[in-house]
């Protein structure tokens, strides 16, 4: 919303395309923008609900004619500073192409487009540079989850992880973090939990969401086999944040088919590829055949993995709940929300080497490795090895169940402080 509000007040607004998975709140957010920044001057066209309006774009791409016909058909006025919202725009490819002409011929009309599986259409359409603005949208992060559950008093401890916490406060934060692990950041799940705090009802919504996503697989059939997509989705949930190669994602299909299926699920934003890169300099260069994968949302991941809420919350040892893969998924999801997309990691690309650092980001021109630990920090052999061999890297971050402190180049911070630590340098710039 903050990025969209900045877009709304630009002197030369380009049409804005919001891209993201299904059911993450794209349409709701645009409607809220219409209410707040445009004072209700808002016209929404949903091409899925009103497919007949697609014919308006078939004759030609004269946007003055298009707007005139839309005003007549919808009985509305689309004037200066009226927010025009094309929802489910993937159902009208000509409307996608028309966006460039709104910028050239009707720049006074702000236009936002959103849709599901939008990148499938975008990859076949060539936009001239400088005519369109893209914004990726992700599930709600931990801070937004706390706000939704009226836990704003905990936010200073997220934004300033060095802030001294008492045992009681820390226990509260990790209890809410455990809730976030279960609920995740899909808006329908967060809303249900904020209203009723019912873990079973949240799980039912998650199951429905996953079922809806899988129904979409039929839309991908011309590109890749549906069963292959199911295999990949299941394998990613089992091996999330582990180094993998394409052949390990299914034993029923060829590597080219699996690779195509992985690309399709990535395009649909259900999974995110984390590539192994060299840290010798910027820009990052991908090395080796291995890669890692993140799931769209940690709550959906636990649902797909059939984790029972009783096992999660009745475990007497809270540390055991924050398993390595789940904690790394959480940190990766927060990094994506903070704008670090695509994500990378580092692993020594040589035989008989297990050296690996979970994430590597570029922040204000600096390379910052990030190591994630589900418990205490441990010996950090891989991170020390990376720093020893790359003296141009001046800072590394260790995320663990520890208090914030600094030891030479290592910045230790609690798991929940991930976004604030990497964003602080960005804000200071």
C-alpha cells in the first residue's frame, strides 16, 4: 500500500501492473487506494466477471475511444484523477497491450491492472521501456500479521531488534511467531485467525486455497503435464530450502519436463527459486546446477506438509517447533516481502564440500550473507569460510534465537528482526 500511495502522487504516473499469486489481496488493496487517495473516484472493470467488455479493446488501441465507450457502457465518468482499475486483466490480452497507450495519450488517467497468472500473458507481450511500472505483491509479513492481531505493542522489538527484551516479552513474540508459522500470511487466513483464533478453521481455509491453486493446473496443461506439477509441488514442500536438482523433483518425468513445470509454478508465484551464486562481486552470477526453493507461504507449506496444530503447539520444547527448514522459509518470506527478489544463496560448487550459507542479498551496493539457525547460532563454519575467502564482504547477518549483538563482521539478531536489520541500511541511504 505504501508503494502504491507513492505511485499515486507521482507527476508522471505510468500504468501500474500488480503481479502476485491468487488470493493475496491485490484487488482489495487497489480498492482501498481508490477510497483513500482518489476519494472514491474509482472505476473497476473485472474482465472475468464482465467478459463482454473485452470487445471494447478489439477494434483498435485508441484509448480515447476505449475510455469513451467504457463510460457509456458502465454509465460512469472517467476523468482526470479517476482511478481506472482493470482486474483479472489476463482475460483480455488487448487491454494489457493498451496500457502503454494510456501513458502516451491519456497520462492524466491513473491506471492499475492486476490479475492471476498474469506473467503467462506478460511473457508474450513486448512493452516499450519506460511505459509500464510493475509491482510484485507477496503474502502478509510478520509485522502485518501482528498489526492484524492488535499486537502493535510488539512492533518496536521487530523494528529495533537490539531493543532490550524481558523474558516475558520475548516469550510473547515467539508465541506469535509460532502462530504466524501456522497461519501464514494469506489474507483470508489472517483475517479468520484475527477474528476467532481457531486453528482448525484456518487450516480449512488453507486447504481450500491449495485446492483452488491445484484446480488452476488445468490452465497450464498446454505447457506441462498436470501430474508433473503435482509432483513438483509435493517435492518442494518436502525439500523446501534444501539444495535440489530438477531430477529429484519427480521420478515420473524427464528433466526438461520437470524444469518446465518448475518454471510454470514459479510464474504462478506458488514457489520461488533461490539460485546458488558466486559472491566474488556484483551483479551476482549463478553457479552450479543445484538450487533451493521457497514456498509461497509458510502457513500453506505446513498445511501441504500435513503438520497437525496439536503437534505444533503442545510440544513442550518450543525450540523444536522452529525446525531449520521452516525457519529458513520464514526468513526467506520476510526478505521477499522487504523487496529482496529474486533471492540467492551461496554454496561451494565443488565435490565433497558441504559449505553453504542460506541467503545472500545485495543491499545498497554491498553483498550481505545471511545464515539462519532454528536454535542458537552454533559454530557457523560455512559463514566464517565465506568471509575468510571474500574480504570484500564487510558484514554478515546471523538469524537465530538469540539477542541482538555484533561480533566483528557478524551481526547477530533474533529471527523476528530480519526485515528491520536489512532495511535499516537501505533507509539510511
